[in-house]
C-alpha cells in the first residue's frame, strides 16, 4: 500500500537526505481532542473515568510517536493545510518497504492505522484502566492485539470534520 505525506519542500529534502521521517507526539498534533475517546465507564473504583482519561492521555503522549499519512495524494485541502500552502511536496511511501506495516516494530502498524471519523466519541463501555495497566502503557515495542481496543481509542478516533484527510497512522514506542 502506498501512503502519502504532505510537507514543505525543505522538510521533503530533509526526509530524502536522511532517509528518515519524524514521528510526532500527541501534543504536536492539531486536533485538541486527540487521545480523549477512551470511553471509560464510571464505576465505584477509586479512579473516575475523567481521571483515567487524563492519566492515559498523559501516559500515551509521553510514550508514543505518531506518523500521520494519507491515502490521497491529490487533495486540495491537504495541499493547503499540510503542503506549505500548495508550495510544498507530497511524498509517497510503500508501507512494506518503509517498515510501516511491520507489527514487530510498530505498536499500530499501517494496516491497522486507518482513522475512524465519527460525530460522537465511543460509548462509555471500557472499564477504567487500573494503575498497574496504566504504568505498563508503552512497555510493548510491538503490536499487541489484546491492547488494540485501548490503542485504537487513543490514536485512531477523530471528529468527522477531519475526514477529508483520509488519514492512516503508524504508531511507535
């Protein structure tokens, strides 16, 4: 699968010269609701759903790097927003050749990284994460199918307004 990255000409030169791409932390992404779609249900536990969401967001933002790509190389809005106001470059990457689809080196490989665009956040149906599980976030260096639901809610939900991006993410520790 070929995935694309819009960027300035200078950034594209850097990518080509160094043969590397930078991953962003959550604080650097432009959606203020990043990593807030956990949908923890309130319970009689000592940790509230709101506290658990904040703790998870904090932990996820410090442990993981996110690479945002798109399936669409010819989108005028993407050129405007991410392609240096139509003055930049869009680079195409083969997911397999670039290692984006490798479940051994990615917590969310590209084949599982398609964004979910929704008008509402997920239902409050996840049990509140315990302190032990919270502290273990970021311990795995590879894709873990058991933790995928939590990872999906952390990294792969965006508001419907962002659907034009057709975003696919790769997430690493």
